[in-house]
C-alpha cells in the first residue's frame, strides 16, 4: 500500500496526461460535446421564446434537458455497464445528432421541440457515465486525478463559452445556426471516439446481467453503503446545493439591484459567469500545483469556503462585488471537486463506475434543483441578498459538520487499495453482497 501512496503523491504533468493518445481523443470529444450542448441550450431557449413569447416556455426548454437525470439517470447509466463504453459513446452521439437535426426543420411546434430536446437529453446520462467509467482504463490510476481536474475545469470553460456564443448566435443571426453547429459537434465527437479509442469488452457480459432495476439499485447500495463513497457523495451534494444559488438567481438578483435595463444584462452575465470562471481557476491551480497530500488537506477548508465566501452577500453589495464573491466560491469548489471526484472513481470497483456516476449526477441535479427552487421561493417574500447570505451561513455550518466527520486519509487509502486491479474480484463481491 505504501507504493500506491507514493505513486499518488507524484505530481502528474499535462505533458504526461496528454501524451496518452486515447485520452486526447476522449478529451477533444468532451470539449466539442459540451460546447455543442451549451450552444444548443442557449439557442433553444431563444428559439422557444421567439415562437411563444413566453418566459415560462423558454425556461421549460432549458430545464427539460435535466429531466432524464431526475427521472431515470441511474437506470440510463446502468445501461452503459451492459455494453462496451466506446460503443455507448458513439451510438449516443449519433442518436443525439439525429434528434437535434430534427429541430432544424422549419415550423416545428413548441411541444414537439420540447419533446425532441427531452429525447436528445436521454443520451446524456449513458454518455457521461460511460466516459467516466472509461477514463480510469485509459489514463491509469496515477493520472486519473489530473484528468478529472482537467475535465472539470474544461467543462466550466465550455459552459461560459457555449452560453455566450449560443445566445449571441441565436439573437444576432438565427437559433438554427447554433443548432446546426451542435449537430456537427456530435458527428465530430463520434468520429474522435471511433478513431482514437480502442475497443474494450463490456464491464459485464450477458451471463452476468440481471434486471436493470436491480443493477441500478446496486449502484445506490454501493455508494451509500460504503463509508468513503457515502462521505464523498454527501459532501458533493451539499457543496453543490449551496454554490449553485447565485447562478440560479442571477437574473432576479440583477433586476432587483439595478433598474437600468442597459446594465442589468451585464450584471446578470457577470454573476452567472463568475462561478464557472472561478471553478476553472481553482481546478487548474490546485490540480497543477498541489500534490495529493496537499489536495487531501485542502478538502475541508475549501469545501467550507465555497459557502462561506457567499455570506457577505447578505449586506446587498453591488453586482461587481457579488461577482467577486461568486468567483471565490467557484475557485473553492473548483479546487475541491476534482479531488473528491478522483477519490470517488479510484474507490469504485470495476463494473460499478457507470452506475455510481449515475447516482452522483442524479443527486447533484436534485440538489441544484431543490436549492434554486427553495431560495427562489424565499426570495419572492424576502430580500434576495439576505436570503442568499443566510442560505450560505447554513451551508457553511452544514459543510463544517461534514468536514469534522470527514474520514482520514488512511481510511481513503485503504479503500483505494481494496479497489485496485488486483482486488477487483473482491470489490465486486463486496458491492453485490
């Protein structure tokens, strides 16, 4: 076990990570996938609003893309374990390409638009689950934390770029332009996976399959029945629940703080972009400059800082100051999230990674939805900055309690060693018990 700890302490460079040919293909596929997704989300909301002149319908067009995770994320993720991960990625990309292409047909009714967006979004859970499960097989355990940090930071950058570009293209040119670009990104992503990732067998063969609901349930039992996985899951859910609020309330926050419509959009954009930008900075800084031991020691303070940084919002500062606070919160979240993700994946036994990923994503989506809805409801009756500040105080307390109960590094090392390749059979037996 001492050898494993020594390997994990060694800093992995970007040169080493991107020297892995298969990782380069996965990474480039991820970039074009994300940019296309965020372009499409921004464009579809504009398209639906132009057709309906309804803010509610436009919001529904944005929110419907999260429904697959909420209503069937674990089941769809479990499907990814049944087939080779490479095949899942390619088929899901081609499926989404065809469905999004249907939105380019002129005169599609709004209910059909929403249905198509939902159908296209069904490809997201198995895609993300398969990519998460494939990554350790591609980069190895020593490079995995750096790969997770790089992917997380890139995702935030893609979110900022995709939303800004999608909204700009949709309003300045035509929403169909952004949708057409999204169709192309899916084709490019499928080609990258096809050419750059070698075939591997499925995690389970047909003789090992059971009912899909039972397989999905095993993912929940593994995550919440294992001390280290449960600790990580709860920490991520709570952290996400409190860090997402400024982004979810940015439009109302900007409108209440600034009656000038000319500058209100800029204020909203600053608040929404500050979190992802901070996440990128924090993720790259911690992932690149800190070794494994320092990253472990930073989990507790960074988790608490992600909520604590937003407490001064209760004084009602101007939008520029709010953006700084949100950026600090984002940097803290970006610094700790890749570490938690890396630990989580290393502890998982092979054959359960996609299902466990589905459990995590479903929990995160529910946490974000609940946080935005609760604080939005409160902000309808009380001063919005006060709601965010008090909500953040509650988050600081909750994360402080989780930090006090956080397992020691030795406990995580033992769990990681048990899930190592020479313990795979034992790990699978333990998870299924």
